[in-house]
C-alpha cells in the first residue's frame, strides 16, 4: 500500500526579459519558475502561500538547488513538473523537473526545502503544524 | 537670484541579466536605474526612502516617463544624472539623463513624479509636509 | 465609416516577488505587465515580437509612460486592456488600462511607442514597412 | 606548501524591489547577488564574463545551491565573500558566504559550478582550456 503521489504540471511563458544576451533563459530565473510551479501546485491542492499565511505561518526557503542541463530559449515555454516529497519533518520539500517545450528535453531539475515560522513571532516550528498534518492526511491518504 | 540646482550623478553596472536577447539593456530596467539614482540622490541629500518613511510618509510614483535614444550594452555602465525639480505642489519631481559609459552618448531621458501618502492612513497629502518644506528650504536656499 | 478597433485583454498573476515591502506591485513591474499585454495581443493578432523579427525588423521602444492610480496587491491579478492606436507614422503605438482584479478599479494607464529598425543594419525605418502596412490593412479594414 | 586562496569581498546595496512583501530579500535574488560577486571577483582577478568570452568560451552554470539562514532586510547591505575552489576538472567552482551588514550575521551560503562551452560550437570542453590553466597557474601559484 503506497501513498498517493502529489504532482502537478505548469506551463510558463518565457518572457523576452527572462532571456539573457545569449538568448537563453538566465539561470536565476529558474528559481522564479520553481516558485511559479509551487504556487500553481498550491492552487491545485489548496496550499498556496496565502493559504499557509492564513494559518499563521510563513514558509521561507532554507535551501534551493538547481541542476542545469540544456538551455531554454526565448519563444519556448518552460514546462515544470513539481512533486511533493513527503517527509516526517516539519518541512515542505518539492522536487522539480523543468522541460523546454520545443523538443521536450529536460532542461533542469531542482529541489526546494521550506520550513514553518510562526507569522508573528517568526519562531521556527520543530513540530509539524496541525493544519499541515491534516492537509497531508487528506491529500496523501492511501488509496 | 536663483535657487540652487540639486543634481547628482550615479554610475550603475549593467548586470548580465539586465541585457535582453539583443544584448542591450531591456527597456524596463531603466525604471530600476532611475530608482537607483533617486536612492543615490537621497543618500547624498538626506532624502532616502527610509528617511521619508521615518517622517511617516510613503511616496509612491504617480507617473514615470522614459524616452529611449540609443541602447546600452552589457559591459558598459549606465551613468544617471538626476535633477530635483522644484515645484510648489506636494509632489516630488525628478528629471533624469542616462548616458552610456562607452562613448558618453545620451541613452535615455526620463521623469518621475511622486506624491506623499501618510504611512498609516495612506491618505494623499495635498499640502506640502513640513519636513519636506524644511528639507527644501535647507537645500534650495538661494546663494 | 470607422475603422475597427484592435483591442485585447490579458490577465497577469502577480508574483510574490512582484510586490515590494509595502506588499503592493513595485511600479517598475507595470512596464513588464505592459510588455506581457503586447505579447498577448501579438499572439491574438499575429504580431508577436518573433513575427516582426521574422520580417527582419526589431521594434525597440522609444517611449513608455505610466500613470499610477491605485496599487495592486499580491494575491490579486492585473488585468491589462491594450488598444492598438493607428498612426500614419512608421510607429507602433499602444494604450494600456491596467485593472486590479479584486474590485475592478483602474490601477494604472500607460502608453508605449515603438519604431522599426532593420534587424541587421539597425537603421531606423522612416517609411512604414510593407508587412506592417499589410497587417494593418488586414486587421483595421473598415467594416 | 599550500596554494594561495583566491577570495574576494563585495558589498551589494539591497534594492527596494529586491525585498518581498515580508520586507526581506526574496530568496531568488541571492542567485543574482552571487553572480554580482562572481563579476566583482572577475574584475579583481582578470576573469570577468567578457574576459572568458574573449577567449572564445561561454561558461554556463550547471549547478547552483543556496542555504538560507537569516533574512536580509531592505536598508541593509548584502556582503558577499566568494572563494575560488580549485579543481582538476574543466569546471569553475565558487563558494559563497553572504552576510547582512546590520549585525554581520551569516545570512546564506552557496555554491556554483560552471563548465566551459566553445562560444561558437557550444561544445562542452572536457579538458581544461589553456587560458584557464594559465590563469590558475598565475593566480594559484604557491608562495
């Protein structure tokens, strides 16, 4: 019996200004695309930044990692697949695969880790917030 | 008897990511360079964003205008000359001339207009705030 | 007998990073939203940046103007209405109205003017390029 | 006998627009600050992007990693210490320590890895380019 896998796909139009003088997406913009994918995942699964904020938490990143493989050009789209990685810790972990639309090649992979801080005190939460446990229970329940 | 002219010059390194696929500075970044020049002016004349905030005002832009003449390339610097334009209204008006460092050509001119809102109420101030009148008195006093 | 009015509407999700410490969209990002609207217009009417580039022209901005009225907050969308302004000159002129989604208020208006440069020589075109005259003929023909 | 350690320090003014609605620097901007530090290192040691380009190579990132510790606020500066990490591979590896100016606390650490592609063919270079070997010989020579 395995848990459900939470995954989501989002398409991002590459802006003219996202591409650098080499006419390819500047590497730093992948971090933005990954955030776009998180927000799109959040809309699909009721876990947007503002949803979490409404539960009195902020969820800053403690780590971001990106491996770049092939470039994405202006005129293409970036297609981001994001997987929720279940963890017993009070953390939010996502894996990302970013494809370029012209030929479907894997352009980059990435991972982010976020923690929970109380919105007012900014105190790090070492125990999983109750709303997050419930959210996981609802969405990761075994079939 | 004429008032002093308040002017300031700031040099801005063009980031790789500021240039677009044509290898020239993307037009939207000039608005950022103009803000950089305002902040640099503010440091020189005691009129930074945080100084104004400390006086309980926020100063949003109500207008920005940019005329583009020649492009600036990656590897060059943008040299921004900013002039404070005195006005009897409760407004902050600046003129900008942006030069490219390679040959000194005028790359763009611009203008911004800001108004005063009270920091808490966000109410538009129709009368010049006292601290601003004092600041102008100090810096624009006739020689 | 009046010509058709070419207009287009596009919705833009406000990114977390588009908002500044006041939690409102930073003024410079409106210039990006206006470009997004031009590209969306271009997709609808066969006049994307890459279409023009394929006709051997680049179309840099020579002017941008934005009037700010009310702020747009993170969590809202920016809804941009863009109008093509017909002109006998070898110019591309657009008007913009940017609304915030929460209450439909007009957040900003803007205008951009672009010119045609030959892609290779970068020479300014004083006469309307043939492809542009045809494009206008097709889309602005009187009813 | 140990090799010289190549290190460099650069100060970066946090732009108003670099800070997000929480009034802290948005996480994606650290990737920009790290590039700023690489360029500043490059100016100090004759290894700017344009220097490498002049040797017929482009040097895209294949990995970026950032660990976030404490936030940096608008009004502070980001102070980036960058270390060149010597490697026998045809790679360029840097370590970064990013401090906030207000109290000197370590705000983030990072690492980037770049490879060499030939500027025209975009072919990956598996052997260290001669100019890079010379540059390392000059700057890393034992005392």
